[in-house]
């Protein structure tokens, strides 16, 4: 078995509304994951996970930038090309 796997998650040209739906679904999913992770740590260990808080902030900023980018594309009547590759590697603890 190889210790690395890559696959194309997104590849194509999209209208601004479709691009918005695709990208915000991914980002919102990651924000939800980190929010639940943070809440879980607070409940179980009575501490805040700083990594999740930072990651949520980064994702929220990315979301804002994406919305601005999509708005510009919409105003200009342009499509958006999105490419996303997921790379998974097996690593030792």
C-alpha cells in the first residue's frame, strides 16, 4: 500500500452562484467541524482549543474574501474556474 493518495475534489468552470454554493459548503463544513471540536474540548476538558479558534478565524476570513471575489465575477459577467486537489499522506505519530 502506498503512503500517499491524491484525488481531484473539484475541477471545472462554474457560474458565480454555483461557485458560491460549492465553496461555501466546503468552508461552512470546516467551520462547523472546528466549532464542534472546540465545544467538545470545552465540555470534556474545560479548556478552549486554540487551534480550532484560529482555524475558524482563518476560514471566516477566507469566506469573506471568496464572497467578495464572487461578487466581482458576477458584476463582470465572468465564470470562475475552481481546481482543488486533496492529498492524503500516512505519517507516524
